[in-house]
C-alpha cells in the first residue's frame, strides 16, 4: 500500500478511508500488525487512498484485500485530520453494508466483531478516538438502516460529519 503522500510544507499528508460495518449490534474492527506504525492498535477496516483512486473505490479495494469481502459503500459519516509528527492523516469513515463474503483476517493481524461497550477497553490510533467516542455516545446512530432489513428498499448511510475546526 504505497500511496503518494501530498507534501504540505514539512508534513506528508495521507488520505485514509475506513468502514463502519455493523452486524447484530456489533461493529467490525481490525488490528494492525506489530512492528508497524501504531502496531497492535484496533481500527475500522480500510487504508490509504492510492494515487488516482476515488475514496469509495479505495475502500472497496481495501475491504477485499484486508478481509476478502465486497461491500456497498454509503456516504461519509465522519471526517477528521490528525497529525502524527511529520505526517498528517485525513481520515474519512463511510457507512458500509457487507454484500459478499465472510470477513477474514487476510492482510491484518486480527479482525473481530466488537460490542460498542468494549470499545473503551481497546487501544485505537489517536485519529480514530473522536469517532469512537461519537459512536459510543450514540451520536452516530444505528437507526439509519444498516442493511440488516432485507425489506428496506434503499441503504441509507449516516449523515453525521465532523470536520476539523
């Protein structure tokens, strides 16, 4: 996953996309490999947007590579920027619905369906912390049809967006 970062003065900026996938009241998390930046932290599945890719296209690719699944990508439900020393991450999280495949840890250390209550006990990258807090607090609600109801004619993603001040 070698994306071409944007140079902003001395900082490299990376655009990163991630998926909020819910099932039976749980959310899908992946764990980063040890020995890498932020190793062993938990995060929402996704990764860097490659040069020439659209955000949703990148997320579809990342979900196939990391978990072996295809998903319908909804609209962005969270957005933030976070600095890590000489790099800045522009993180966008999209509401997603699994279409095909059973998630497996293919290109991640581990994957798990986690209860919202258990998120407070996990270590997340700093860029994800505000999103985790919003999710636990219920400000990114589950009542916008996560796709669990096959009778629902249209998938409707969350509309909550947080932008840097």
